[in-house]
């Protein structure tokens, strides 16, 4: 494993990533954008591992999938910044740089099919759950305390992992943030783990999809934790905007605390 940003980074697939073996685009990074560092044209998905100090470790781990409409990744504001915050709280965090389609024009392609564009990132997310659980002992976490957080398109990746038919393959909790299934929504299966949702009422991009997902969970008999902020827009991430959405991650931590994930499991 290589060291990156005081963290370990590894490929999530043992060889070429299935389904994108013929991709030729070159990964590109833009720094100092309004969203911080943004990554484009990801062909080789990786996982960056942030482990807490041993004395603070809770045994909980969270995979983090940044957003960017499957044409970019806001890797800092919705990835590394979140991971460092969780790491400081004793939670192991894993930033997933998943595959995204080639960026050929400015903005989001008007004809973008989210299911087609997202299938690579979704496969990477499901694979990442396997990788994290395989390394659980090495990384000091419990394989039954692995959560999945995602932002915007990354929330679609997290939701797909959550809605897998194989209950044993699902995360132990999920936190789709201002996002969810943007394409065709899978049937809501039985025995889902706890779910945390957060979004802003002035979100012009994802509001409809998020509410649809929330309503589907409720209709299936679940009681997802939902934090609806009056303002914050889409993509607030770790940005401070002097709105109540600035504190979404604190609310998430309090929810984790209520679920028992902020302290080591009894031995």
C-alpha cells in the first residue's frame, strides 16, 4: 500500500476493473475549485484508508463515496474532509474514488442516463464493502460495524449497496446525503439496516429523488432518520455556509451514538 495524505491507498480490484477494461481516458485532477479538489475520468478505482489512533478507535468503519453526477468526484469536500472528521472521532473512514464516465463537456450532460453512468461506481461500491470486511482485523474494525455514506451520485452508490438482495452483503448502516436512487429504484427489500438521510429544502437538483427514496422506505415499514434543513442547497458537504446544514455531520454523529457505533462493541 502507498501512503497518501497521511493515509493508505489501495486498488479495490485485484486486476483490471470489470466492465471498463477498454477505457482509454486519462484521470485528471483540478485543485482549488469552488468544491476543492475535483477528480475526473477515473478508470482505476481506489480506496484511501483513514485509521484513528488506536486509543480512540471505536471499531466502526465508514465507506465514503463523493458525488459529482458520475462525471466528477468532489473528493475533498465530500470525501477526504469527511474522513478526517470521522477519523478524529475514532471512526475508521474509507474514501472511495470510484469509476466515472469520461468528461467530454462542461457541466452535466443533458442526456445523462444515471443508471448507465452509475453502474461502474455501484459495482465499485459493492466490491469496496468486501475489501473493507476482508481487511477488518488488520484495520481494527468489526466486519459487522461497516457503514456506507455517499453524497449526491455517491448516495446512489451507497443506496445500491444498501438495497442489495443479499442481506449479508449490505452495509450495517447507510447514510445517503442529498441523494439516493436517481434512476430506476430497486424494490425495497426486507431487513434493511439503519438509515440516515440528510438534505436541504432548497436543493434544486436532488430534492425529488431524495423524497421519493424516503417515501419508499417509509412505505416499506422503515423509520429512516431524516434531517431536512431549511437551507444549504445541493452539495453542501463539509462547506460552511452559515446555515443549519453546516451541522449535518454533527447530527450524523449523534445518530451513530444512538445506534451504539461511537463506542467499542462489548467483548
